[in-house]
């Protein structure tokens, strides 16, 4: 079963992850996300850089601004990240 993501009811979006190895496409639609190896036909967002920075972003350890400062290239519609990033936990 795919993980549930925020943005239920929003338009479908695609994200492409580009590292030194094979690209990965993430498709978000209807409150779930699917992943596959390969490129997206017309990605809404592209993240290019070191896998450790992409993992830090998606795991919530670093913000988009922090990973960008460390060298991750974020191009396209950055608001797409709000649909897939973990929601902050209330203190």
C-alpha cells in the first residue's frame, strides 16, 4: 500500500530525483505517492544532487532552504514539496 501524503484532492504532480546514479520519478495523486526508476515525462519539480541531501529533505532532518545551501538544486514548482514532505510535529 503506498504511503499517504498531504494534499489529498490536489492536482497530480511528478517529481524527478537526479543523482549520479539512475533517476527516480515520484508521482503524487489522490493522497498517495508511487515511485519508479526512470524519468518523469514533464516533472513539476526536479531535485538534483547528492542522495544524502535528498534523504535529509524527505526525512524532515533538513529544510528545503538548508539542503539548497548545501548544494541540492531545486528547480520547478517548489510548492510541490509541501505535498510530500513530512508535516512538522507540534512541540
